[in-house]
């Protein structure tokens, strides 16, 4: 059920552009979840945007799923990205871009109570994003930025990743 819950959050909050929600519904059926709307969703083609959008509320209701609010879902994905970076399964530039895209999204930022606000390590997230954009545009001289080198940016990001994945933090 957790995998379907996550897929529905990703769909509703537009957190995964590659998500194939009908396929996730089919997987949920094979794992033993069952509802009329879930079966109908599983039978939809991936590009049936209207039908999928119409079925999602019924799936949530029929299975009595309790989805996380957007700020919590976004921060969970940010923590997963940080964990992937710390474990070595995601390299710095991609991890940093994913994390900044999640935490600096306009819709997410519109919430007053965002989990990352409790982490002082997030203070320079906007500056990291600015540096990442400069590098992606091919600027080789980043001396005017807070992070004057890739090493400095990665050092900051490593501290940020460790902070938001620390389960013992009292935040």
C-alpha cells in the first residue's frame, strides 16, 4: 500500500514526471490491493490523462488512503535524494539539482510551515541553486558566487544532506 500511496502523492503533487500511474495501479493489484477504481485505473493507457485524473479520487476513497500533505511529501523526496547522494548512488550535481528543484518549487514555497525551515543548513539553498544554474549554463568562472568551486558547493551540499537525513535531529 505504501508504494501506491507514494505513487499517488507523486501524481497529485507532480513530483515525478516519469510516473506511470496505471502501471503502479497494476502493480498494486498484483500485490493484493483491490478496488473497482484501482482495477479501472490499471486498465488505462499511460497517456489517458483525463481518465486517470478522474479515477484518482475514487482510488483514494475506496482504499481509504491517507496521503501526506504536499510539504511532507516533498521533504520526504528531498530526504531520499540526500540519502541517495550520501550512499553514493546519486552523484552530486544530479542530487543537488533534484533537491533544489523539490525544495524551491513555487507551490511548495507557498506553504508557511515547511519542514526544511527547521534546518539552518538550508540557509544557502537559493545560492546553491544559482550556482548550479550558472554551471549548467557553462560558466566556468564562479568566483562571484558563494560557492567558488565545485568542491565548495559539494561540501555545503554534503552538510545539508547529512543534516536532513539525520533521524536524531530534534527539529
